[in-house]
C-alpha cells in the first residue's frame, strides 16, 4: 500500500468534529467550537472569538450526551 493511500484511509476513519455553541463567561456572546467525539472527556483553553479572552472549556460525552462547561481563567 502506498503511503498516500494509507494516509487517505486513516483520515477517512477519523471521527468528524462535533460543533457546540458555548457562551463566553466574560462578554456573554455565543460562538461555536469544534469538539472531538472520539474522546470521552476534553479540557482545554480556547480564546473567545469576540473578546479574545481565554476560556477554560470542559466537554464530556456520557451515554451519547454531550455536556460542555466554560469558566474564566
């Protein structure tokens, strides 16, 4: 198998991002972030798309249900 073909097949097997709308805990504006559904729990910092302040994002999938929380850093 050629390397290019292998990479193409691996990329197709990756889960698609799931988009979730969050509210910035600083400015109160809503915007969407992409989450990886293959990971049960995710915790990361993402800058607000409106006011650019850093937001702590915690996302968890439990029984197919997504819960996303945000907080100030």
